[in-house]
């Protein structure tokens, strides 16, 4: 199964989105609310169409940075 996107009204009557995995857990959500359901849908689609995630090497700590 694929994750689903849910658009829902928040307590203030504005709209938010969340991505829900097949196991029912929320895996991502909007960090802000939107004036309309359409704007929330556009934001969710933009999030899902975002560029792929890249691995970033972990920073190395030198003796001078240990404090």
C-alpha cells in the first residue's frame, strides 16, 4: 500500500495536510495552516514533488572544536 495524504481542518478552521503511512502513522505534516483546502492540497503536492533526498556526510570534529 502507498501512503495517503489527508487534508483536514485545524482548530482555527484553517486547513493542514499530513502524509499517513499504511500502518496509520503520520510521517510528514504541514508546518503551517492554509486559508483554503485547495491551498493545502497544492502545498502537499509540492512537498511530494520535492527533489530527492541526498545523503550528507557527517561532520568531523577536530581537537580544536571540542571546547
